[in-house]
C-alpha cells in the first residue's frame, strides 16, 4: 500500500479483531441468543470491543444490549482465538461468565433470547458449542468433591 501523502510503501498489518462473549447464568440455565445477522443461528451474547473500551465493559454492554440483562460477578473465563472461529474474519474472543436475576429479552442484534440447560442446547454458530462444552465441564470440576 502506498501512503497518499509521501507515496512511500506502507506495510499493512492484519491482526485479529478483539471480541467478547458472555455466558450469563440465570439460576441453573444459561442465556443464548438467536442472531438477527449472518451467520444466523444460536450463539452466546457478545460482540466487538469498541475502541477505548475495556473487555469487561464490552461484555457487560453486549449482555445488556442483546439480552436486556444487567450482569453481576463478571469473571473472565478463557480466550478462544482459532483463526477459523468466525467465518467473517479472524477474531479473538475473551469469554466472561456472569450472573443475572432477570429473564432475557431479545434486543439489538438478537432476534430471540432464551434460557437453556446443558441438556437442551440448540445447534450453535461460531465455536460456541466448544465454549459452552468447556464451560459446563468447568462447572462440574471447579469444586471437586473431596476424595475419601
């Protein structure tokens, strides 16, 4: 690429785009949204981190925008960065876990928002099936039963 002012060659770097996804726990269930925009399907609430915004703020914002829930006890879970995780572009998503006291209501980019258990999950887009599977495995093992 050439600089429009000095005409020197400028190297353009391509970097992963930062995103966040959030696992919102309501009692023993988690919130999933049905996406309005491609790729269509069920997903965790989430989206792109805005310039000047922390990942934690982005996660709380996306939760409220897409599900109408105000989250509490926001904690970072893991980051997923497979270059093929999003068919639109290379993203790196930091996943958060939080709790909410209210039922989700679809908003912003969500056509629908519902609660699901591990046993009634719909087919998920992106790599969200892996994320949700890792989350449920974590929930089962985070407080192991002491061996006697």
